[in-house]
C-alpha cells in the first residue's frame, strides 16, 4: 500500500494545468507553501484540491496526510470498494508514488523501492477524501485492487486519475464507481530507485 509519494512540481505549474482543463481553482488560504519533495510521508503536509461549490471548481489547500484512527493508528489508505463518497472528495497532487517489494538481494536489509510516474504527463492526481479531526483536517488516499501496471509489485494500489476524470471526481454527483477505475495498461512507468535491480525485471511497464 502507498505510504510514500513524490511532489517536485511547483504550484504555479499545477495551477496552470488546472486552468488548461477549465477547472477553476481557488486558494482560500493563499498559495500553499509546497517545497519540492522527493518523499511525502504519512503525517506530512501535502497539497490537495477539495470539491468546490459547483462542478469543475475546487479549493487548493495544504493538509495533513492521514488522520488518527480509533486506536491512534494513522489512516493513510482507505478502501474504495462499495463506497459512494458523496462528499469530502479531493484530488491529491503528486508526480509519482512508491511501492516496496522484498529485496532481490537477500543480504540487503531495506526493501526494494519502485517509483511509479505517469507516462504522458509530468504530474497527476490521486483520488482521495478528507475529513476534520481534533487537530484540524486531513486527507487519505483511496485504494483498489491492483491494475495491470501495479500488480507485479503489490496486490493493492492507490488510484491515479486520468486528467479527463479530475473534474468528475470533484463533482459528488458523478458516481464514484464511474471515476475510480484502473488506467489503461502502460499508462504508468516504473523504475527502481533503491535496491539491486532483478536480473530480468522490466523497469518500464
């Protein structure tokens, strides 16, 4: 499951891309201060776009990744199956996410680390939801069974959204199952960023 992602694209470029897609983005708290980060980890702050008052509108804000669960454990991933998500939808901004596998080199203590990026665009959005908790507001990433690009690495995956689906996810009138789908095979590229590459592994799906 995804517990680490990357965001190195500047907010100005992100806002420009939303404008190209005719999605109106407000910044009610001002432009978020988002330094380029190779690793955004659980409990870190990250920029999200929350549903606005009308279709194809949203609010760009900085929020904590994960809220505390009933036993205090962070809720950083949330199963999407069987849920409608009729409110509190958000787009989580990133330019890559990581998955980890058992090391090919058995002498290596750390897991092998794989970076997934979008083949046809430099950054993208992951489907998320947000909620209030005692210390403010936080978001979590939605998950589903792994599609063709992720299945060789993990049995579950977060949900990268096609650019044509961003406005639909911000619109709670659009059924969740219509939006939360696998991307076509080959949409994601993957490369190993830590560990010894397997002898016959393909690093680009």
